[in-house]
């Protein structure tokens, strides 16, 4: 079976450069595209892309349905199928405009990568995400050890994530100078911080409790006073590996270096939650927790807008639709409370204002569309 095609490799490289340099896509997105194309080449036995025919797209979809996840052994999810064929559709559309390919590939043939309407709806259906409660996170913080430098860092890491809702990639790249504790803020400066879409914005500490704030304050003092860290040193330094008592390599302290990826941060979260007797929750889920907290904390449209901006969302609807779904149990409570006139009156006019603000925003955006 052919495992390599020189023509394919050259045009793939050109396409991936196009995605990065012309479309501005990040490495994770480009890796997903490369994986999708690789799956298709495995199916076609690396047949030259110039020989692409719409029947290959049809056959590939049948092939993909039969594939198993390499870790779980389960069938690939409909969301995975949808993203894979979507990447391939975009690739074939691009190929159909390239010299040497446009005379061989019809632009419309890419449409055969589409899933059925039914499967597309299944793939795009929003599923309720499991989110920890504020009390559960505080329980984790209470149970975490706080003696060594590593333990203090790990505890402060979880407290800081709750306090700011920052993404793990940003947390790995924060420097001490980005945090202004007196102002209660952290500047997510895209010139030095790995923010989503390289966007710079200010985040003010969320009102999640004085005990959480105290953990972060103690950590900042520890870094500056005891370890003599400067403004350009990492807020959460990586572990320092050295020779231990048994002359073997082990963690011996903190290095004045940033983590290169967020993998270690997710490892800290997993160890902390499991150690506290709870299910593991990733750092990113803390953003869902904060969005859920907004539903009970924000009383006016202006407050909700400020909360949304604090998460780095330019559009308040992003917070509503991507992070702020009502949990199923809470959904039942709300519907139950509306069964009596008294309870309905008790919901307050502020909630009506927020709902109306969302409607007004949607109407305004629809009017701007051509």
C-alpha cells in the first residue's frame, strides 16, 4: 500500500501555509486540518489529489463511520465526523482553484463531503457540560497541601484560575507584571501572553470569595519576597528538576521559566480534584462555572456586559450561548417556580431587562446584515 505521494505532500504544505499565513489559523486548528487530510489519504491509499472524484468523498464518509477512536475503541463521534469532512471540503474547494488542479477538480464536488442534515444536526447539537460548583472548587482548595513551593504553586494556580477565568494557555505565559493585585486585575497582554486569537484585554478579579483572593495574595508575596522573583519572571513557574537525596532526578523547587504548554496545568487540576474525592474538571470548565455564576450575580444588563468582557468576550451573546447555558437541574427549578403567580413576580424586572437587552442586540445585528 502506498504510504507517500510527493505531489500530495507539496500541495498539502502549500495549503497549511495558506491557512496559517493568509487565514491566520493557529497551530491547533492547522493540526486538525492535517489530521483530516491524513485520514483521507489513508482511505485513498495516497492517490494523487489530482485524481479526486466526488465518489471518493462518498466512500470516505462510509469508511469514516466504521472507524474507532484510538483510545476508547468506540465509534467516532458525529462531531468528529463533521469536523473531519468539513476540513476536507474546504481543502478540496481550495484545490479546485489551484494551478494544476482546477482543470481536474470541480468546485462543486467538495459538496459531497457534507453529512446528511440529520447527522449534521446531531454533530452540532449542544450538550450540557458538567460544571463544578463554587463550593466544590473551594473544597479542593481547602484539601490541597500548602507546605512546599510546588504545593503552594499548585494551590495558587487553581485559585487564580477561579479568580480570573483565564485560559490555561494564558496562565502558563503570565508574568508577575501582568497582575496588579491592588487594582484587583490582570492584563492579558497578547504581546507576551498566549491569549485566544491574540486578543489583549483586562480582567478584574471575579467576586468568588475572600479566601480565594487570600491564596493568590499569599502566592504573590511568596514569589516576590521569599523567592525574589521580578516583574518579568513567570507567575506560575515550571518545576525545577535536579539531583535529589538519592542522586536521582526529581523535583527540587521552582525554575524561573514558563511552562511551554498547558499540559502540566491540566495535570495539577486532575491531581487536585481526584485527591479531593471529586471528578476531574479541566481549567477551561472554570469559565463555564463563572458564566453560570453570572446568572445569579448579575442584576442589570450593564453588569452582565462587564462580566462578559471580563471573560474576554467582545459580544455578550458569546457568554450567553457558549458558556451560559442553564444546567438541567436549574432549568427544572426555574420552570417549577413559574407555576405560581407569586414566584413569577419574584423573578424581578432586572432579569427582564437582561433578556430584552439580548433581544435588542440580536435585532440590531440582523439589521446590519446585508
